[in-house]
């Protein structure tokens, strides 16, 4: 699972997110600040790297591929 910091905002790309609402529900506890729907994935932005890392762990536990 790779993580990005785009500008000053920690972000994660979720490949094959399927139901976007379900994906957002999984990471909701970590306070995503923005979401960008791309052709092949969702890019989720967070206020802190700690929140992003927690979201990545939750996504992995739900069998999502986050990069």
C-alpha cells in the first residue's frame, strides 16, 4: 500500500473502489477532507498523515486495494 502527499494534503488512491458510498463509509471515521473520482480509482484526501494511515488500515481490513 503506497501513500501520497499531494501538495500538503496526505492522500490515498483506492483502486477498483466499486460502490463509492461504501468506500467513503469505511474511511468516514478518519475524516476525509475531499474525494476525487478518477476513471479507475478514488483519490481520498485527509488532514493528517495519521488519518490517512488509519484509513489505509481500515481499507485493507475490508479487502480494498489502496495505493
